[in-house]
């Protein structure tokens, strides 16, 4: 986890609620070690109230934020409000290209937690909303080998029991900026590229790329094809929820309009 002052952010697996293993670089930056094809949530904990939190994934604003009226904890994913029903769906780590001949920034994703004070309250008529999608084309700063998308399969019904489709939305204007907290994520190979983990014996690294030594495996495959009858070619080779310590502390808001999860004015 990354904890700065009263705020903590970490990435947790959607099925187990366990945080991904983390590594700290010499410059103090924290990297979560992840793998492709896994669902996750961004877990945020605030030890103080009166703040609103925004999440940016790979440079893209998810388009909504959480209000902490008092200390609490919640989880970010793909949020939608359709006909009064509210659903939080996990984000997903996708592998988008081969991790060979790449640069460290192409192997590294980034989650940013931006914190502001809560501004003045106002009300708005209810309307449907779906948070922004994360796709292979939405990442800022170039292509990524492992990146986040909004294609997770784990979904949670977070509709407040006292809410209806006609309930008015409680909104808060964005207040004074407090700080930004950054948590990086990448695969084990990304940790090697970023010089956080040493390369294993079967890897050679240079300034531009990491290449796997395949000579022994090629020799084994060659001997296998020479001695076999067939000469076919051998190819190379949570129950988690948007939770908070108190039921009344967290509200979900799209960037332009807040949706109060609890109905607490």
C-alpha cells in the first residue's frame, strides 16, 4: 500500500480482496506486482472526513469520485447508475503486446489518487451514468504491455436500500486541492526493467531490451524432432465491495454530479 498522511491506496484482487505484492524502488516509488487476466479494485482508505477522492488509471479519469464525510474505506472500479440501481465492476489487467524490445514505461501502469476538500452542497435530478471506459486506445503516454481496462467480470450491487430511481442526487463541488498519491503497477518483467528486481539467470538485459536465452530449448526441440517419427515443427513458446467503515461516510459522484450512496444529507 501507499500511505501518505491520512490517505492510503492499494490494488486488491477482486476475488480474494488481498492486496497485490508491492515493491519499493530506490527512489521511493511503490510498484504493485500484477499479472494479466486478473480483476482488481482500487482500494482507498481515508482517516479523515470532509474530502473527495478522484481516481486516474493510466492517465484517464474514471469520471466520478467518492466523498468521505467521515473516516472510511471504499473501492473504485467501473461504476454505473442505471434506473436507480448502482453497480461497481472490477477493473481488469490486460496484456496488449509482447513484452520484448520494450521500454520501462511501456511495462508500467499507474494509478493516481487525487484528493480535494469537499465543496458546497447542491442537488440535482437523478440521471443514469456510466463511468469512463478504459481500453487499449485510452491509455495516455503510448501503448502499454500490461494495462487496465474496464472489462472485469466481478460486479457488486452497491445500491443504497433507501434509494429509488427518483431520489434526488446530492452533489458537492470540488474544493481545495490537497495532494496526489501515485501507485505504479507492472509484471515481474516490468520490475526487472525498472531495476527493482534483479534479472534471473536465463535473462540478458541491455539498455534497450530484455531478451530470453532460448538456445538450450531450441537444441532440445531440435533433438526431439530429429528422433521422433513425426517431423512436425515445434513452435516456440472479493467478494469485495465498495465498503466504508461507516455506512454514512461515502458517496459516489460522477465528475459533474454526485450520487449519494447513503441518502445522508
